[in-house]
């Protein structure tokens, strides 16, 4: 899940980013509304975390403009300003939730997952392909009903490949989906994650395999001996 965090308080933003990354989110942090607008032009986000009092303007006015422009991604206001009128104005302006500072990152993540679950509006939230199931909100995968315990980076790779199962995913698209802008990515980081994920799938007797398309990217396919099962 890719998150855009808009907050100019460096220590707070760093703490939130660290907590979210530990839970499998890719997080881009911007300090101003101009930076946030530029980020939205370059990437697609699953959720927006927005401080209202920013150096170059009012976050709520900016959120209202996003909604007028048709941007429908879920948004949570996280603000040091907290009164009833402001909370009501935030909801009326397009926010899906409001969490005052100081906040608990545990509560923040729980609220984010609740918002994402509602926004998906899925009757069957699991992504199923072969004998692998993935819950994008709980951030958990299973093989034949057994939990697949892998690092969050490999989990992000698996999620993206499952979401595009049967299609070749360009390497650049895969990297963009799992790495935030400010993260330095070595040339073999993605290959290493793919290698580890292949090992986990093989050892867990998954009926899937990751195929490399030279100079293009990767695709997730069913082993030919197993019939398809889609969720």
C-alpha cells in the first residue's frame, strides 16, 4: 500500500514513516503542498495522510481542490489543531477520518486499515491465485491455508504480482509500487527480493512461479500441473 504523508514536522514524519514501513507500507513524505502535488503527478497512492497547517498553505483547502479535481483516494487528516468545528470542516471537505496529534502509530495504522477496507468495497477482500491467498488490508498471505511468513518487502512484491497475475509487470512499475521516492534502491535490490520470494513460494509448495521476461520485468504464473483458482 503506497502512502503519501504531507507534514512539515520532521521528527513526527520520520516516526510515522518508520512505523508504516515496518507494517509493509511504502511511504513518501512531503513537507509542503507544492511537493505533495508534484508527488501526486508522479505516483498513484492508496491513502493520503495530511497535516492541515503547512508552510505554503491550508491543507484543507488543498484537499477540497483535490476532491473537485476528481481525486478520490482516501484521506486522513492528522493535525495538531483539534476542535469540533475543524473536525466537521475536515469531513465536509473530503477527509475520511481525523486523528489529532499527538497520536499513537498503532491507532493510526488501525484507522488506515479500516479506511482502506471500506474504500475497497470488496465482498471478497482476498486476492486468490492458485493456492495462494493474500489479504491486502491485514498484510498477510497464505499457501493452502498456512501463513506465509516473509519479510514485508517480499510481501509487497507478492501483492503487486498477484494484482497483475498472468501479466508481465515492467520492472520500473514494480519498483515504483514498493519503494518510496526517498529510498535508495540498489541495482540488484529487486532481483534479491524476487529471489527470496521464489524460495519462499517453492518451499511452501505454492502452485505459482515467478517468470522473468528478460529486459522487461516479471510475471506470476500458475505451474502448468495445477488448475487455476481465482479470487
